[in-house]
């Protein structure tokens, strides 16, 4: 039986193009209104980021449309059609898991039950790390494959450029004196969209006068372009609301984050904030796959704000591979046990050079303060001290970079190919 790979309206092309690394590249067709034949296996890709509307509403539309090839009465008894939900960004647990309905894979399962369709119709490709939710898929006999980082890595030229810069220019060449390799910035931290932990990080760096020591952006992108137009009082209230979404109010009071704070007024006046960075247009449109190589290699460590903060899912997205690709140590500002996501894949992290006990603190406020203690310690080092600190971890950078390459270009490719073949 031959196989056809199809995307609905072609919206998944930029991600499915990653499959060209297969020994036998697959050909992707756009969805047409022709009927399915019984001699072909059809794999239909649908892209999803976070909201139900991104994929389930689209499937509903096709299932209930009598003129659609996916009209549920036409495909009800067919076993050669497989819809693959490709979670190219964050897999929001509520997309497939609903405690409110007391159903392990509530929304997706309810959809199939409504139209009398088999679970085998829906399949999932995951790029995030929440294994406890995967078990719910298994219990309902949904098929899935987990491929970390798959949809976010840049093209080969960026990967090769990063390696060339490190091995040809950064790595000491038989010279124990690394003082000539001093970098301009202590840290780098890109924060495209304002969220609770990013807002609190910006507040802390501003308050401690650390913004001048690194490359930092906050709400500097198309997603937040209207923030700077708000009146000052509304900016302050929006900022406080953002923080309180992820932190207890008592914690906000303890760190003196309140509406009457004069410092807070100065902070929000500078939003959107960006340091003096290279390639402003690249930064403003950074999205998922672009990488400012120069700014990363001019900084010693990465303050990485993972997509979520106060949740139980670990999301390994583009922010998580950038420091690995550019040979940087990193501090992960995300849910508790975020570093376990790395360890489960075989990556090494940076204890004792960074006190990573913060990762096991479940209380959001206490975890954040432990993270800030690390940042405070590093930013108060002299340039020669942090330079020496950086070069003590060379073996870890090189090991992680090699493993990332192996996972993305070999393991993940093979896993997806096998997954699709077995549908």
C-alpha cells in the first residue's frame, strides 16, 4: 500500500520540511477535495500550538461537512486514514487531558465518541516533556511519539556556524591563559512576551542594577507591541497582574512589588525594554527558529525563561536548545524539576558551578529567590572570575552540543519515520 502525506491548507509546511533529512524524503501534499481510495494510506498532519481552536475545531469542521472528504460518515469504516496532531510548540495538557470531564484524554476522546470514530484516527507528535500525561494517551490507545526540540532547531548553516565560532575562536588553542577571551556581557536573556516569571526577572534585574551587565529584552516583539501605548497606571496594573498570575500576593509584597512603588513606575516606563543588541530586526521578529549567534557568544551564561512557570509540565522549546547550541551554561526559570527534562534525555547541567538546588523547590517564590541568588552571585563576579568560571565547564558544553546534534538529526528523525510507517 502506498502512502500519501497531506497537510490541511498547507499550514504545517515549515515544520514538516524538517523531514527532508530522512534517507527517503517524504512528499507533502495539500489537502484536496478528492475522495480517499482504499489502496492508499493517508497521513494527514494538523499543526497545533496551544489552543483547542488550532486543531480540534478544524477537525470538527471537516468531520461534520458533508462535502468534505473527511465527512465522518465517509471515513467511519475506513482503516487507512490517520490524522497526526503535530504539537509544534507547547502541548497544552488541556488539549488532550480534561479532569473536568473525568476523561484521561477528554477533549480529543469526546470528539471521536461524538462521531462514533475509532481512537486510531488521531495520533500525536509531541515536542514537550510531560511523560505523566503521555500515560493517559497510552491508556486510551492513542499512538504518539516524543521528539524533543524537533520543530524548533535552525537550519544546518546556523548549527555549523555556531560550532565553527566555538572551536575556532572561543576554545583556547593550547593556551591556558584565557584572559584574551573576555566577553562583553555577563548574561543573555530574551523575553519576547511578558509573563509572570519574565516580569519578575525584569523587576529584579532592574532593581539590582544588573540590566547593564547583560543582553536583555522584555516585551520587545510583535506580540506585545501595544504595551508601550498604554497609560502609565494601566501599565503598572498590567505588570502587577502578570506577576501575580505566577506568584502569591504575599511574595509580591515581600519583594516590595506594589502599586505605590516609585521604582515600579520607573521600570514600566522603560517597557518594552531591550539592551544594545546586534541585529534589532532579527530580535524583534525572533520567533522560534532564529538565533542571534553574535549576542550569544558575547555572553557567559543564559538566563532562560521557559514558556511556563507555575505548572506541572516541562516545555523544551527553542529557548532550551539555544544555550546548548552556543556552548553556554544556563539557569532555567521554569517549573520545578525543569532540569530533570534535560537529565532524562542524557544532557548534563552545571552543578556545582551553578547551585541547581533551585530546580527542586516547589514553592514559586522560594524557587525564584534561589534562582536570583545564583544570578546575583554570577553578576557580582569580576570579568576574570566569570571568565575562569566559564572555561571550567568546557567538557559539559561539548558533550551537550554533541548530544543535541545526535538527538535532533538522528534519533528524532528515525523515531518520526518509524512512527509514521507503523500507523
